[in-house]
C-alpha cells in the first residue's frame, strides 16, 4: 500500500519551519534576545524608517491587538522602539533600535546562508524554480471576492 502524497500547504508549512528554526538558531548564536517566529515576521515587515501598528497588522495579516502585544515584547527586549510619526500627530511609528538593526542584519545574513544550504541540498535549479513559482502572481483564492 502506498502512502498518500502530502498536500502542498503541509509541505509549505514544513519548509517555512525549516527556515524559521535555522533563523532562530542563528539569531540565538549571535546573541540576539529570544524571539518567536511571529515576532520575526513582524520584525521583517518593518520599513527602515518605521511603520505604524495598523500597517504592520495589514502586512502580517493579524489584528492590531496582536501587533501591539508583539511590539510591546520586542520593545521590552530592546529590539524595537515607538516614536512620534512626523506625518501624523495621532500615530506612532514602530522602528528598530540599534540592537534591532543588528538583529535584522544577522537575520538577513542567516537567511542567505540557509538559502545557500538549501541550494546545496536540492540543487540551484530546483531552488530557482521554487522561487519563481512562489513569486508568480497566484491571484485571489477561488471563491474569494
């Protein structure tokens, strides 16, 4: 009896966890305060000059409350700060601190290394094909307006 093929969302989830585990290990080895995968996603969604909580919520697909909680944790860890938004007296920008910029640079280098390791394991051509497939416009999911 043959096993059924695993579905694509499961495979994509496992691939994402592979990258997250490697990234978190690299950050820990680099002396970056412990962060969660969700905090890493929020951190990566930041613009260099800062981003509002509302925009972070939109980019990450979570509620503002969830973003506020993650921001508070990352502020407490010394990786983020909140400052007045020069374009709006009512809003604040979330941006990286110097320690946060160090963590972001380490993360980018770690991801490049992980991609290199993946290329060695599955081949450069397969990695390029995977990237092309994921970068292609998929459109809205069927049944969604």
